[in-house]
C-alpha cells in the first residue's frame, strides 16, 4: 500500500471526525482532500457520496440515540430533496465547470465551519411545510450535481431561521445527508456516472472510525473549535486550487 494513500486515508478519517461532530457526512471535506491530491474529477462525486452515506449514518445514530431528532421538521426538507438530488446526479458537468461550482461550495462550507453564518437562534419557530419542501428541493439538486449531502447548506438555514437548536439541526442534517447521498448514488448508477475510487474501501474504514468518534464526542463537552479552523484552512486551499488552477 503506497504511503501517500495511507496518509490520505488518515486525513479522510480526521475530516470525518470533525464533520460527524456537527451532524454532517463530510462530502465537502472529502472532495477538498481529493482535489488537493489531484484525483480525477470523474471519481469525486461517486467516492464522496459513498463516504457520506457511511459517516452520516453513524452520526445520525448517535444524535437520534440522544433524542435530538424531530421527524416533523425533517419531512418537508427530505420530500423536496430526494427527487431533485436524483435529477442533479443524473447531470454531468464539464470538468472545468464542475471544479468552479465545487470550489464555490467549499467556500460556503468554510463560512459555516467558522461560524460566519448559521449561529443558533434563541427563538424556536415552526417551519412552513411548503417552504421546507422548496428549500429541500434546491439543496437536493445542488447536492446531487456536485456530490455532497447538502447538510453544510441546510444546517445554517435551520439555525438562522430558528427552526431548531444546534443538536436538533445536527440530527436533521445527518439523516438529510444520508438520504440525499443514497438518492444521488442511485442517480449516478442509473445514468452510468457511478465511478468510485478503486481504493475506496480503505477510506471507508478510516471515515467510519473517524465518524464514530466524532459523533460520540459531539454528545459530550469535547470542543473541536481548533480542528474546525484547521479544516477550514484545508477547504480554502482546495477551493482556490479548483477555481484558479
């Protein structure tokens, strides 16, 4: 096994740890790492979505186990997102366009990780059902198009509008990501765009371990502020590479 591949696997596991701690699958992080190491754009979406499924499932298990999940809040988002995630995954963008779109999304992920937007609203409000379906649909389409689960977009929206607290948002995002990723993978497979890395099994092992530990510590008083900043730096570098190189 090449040393570089092993190092990338360790980094992937670390990314999963950070993302799982906030209820995310980590696709934006995996895409950033693969971009930095110049993986072919053809394998990015498929590989990131598979890893997303693993980590988001683990993350959801932990948050649901601690009774943070609210089905009523989750349903409108997922009703809108699943069909459009499938549609987005069926579309193949040209490589240079895909890189630019992905680079912009990574910058949004940076802002979320650094807390620029998506801070908890002290007043909890009810989500209008139709608005939830619309928001879920838009996020689902973008998610399928670039190979993410959409939690990095959904969670700050929930927090900004006060539809849930931080823990509830993490639980909602985790299951949202899981469902979107499954839908996206199905779209990729049916339209012959499913092309994961041959070495993906190694990454699955490390992200599963990292995701389990991250979700576990998220329900303790463990702080990952410093780790979030480190990951934000990595995402910025990957974004700049995708957009300008």
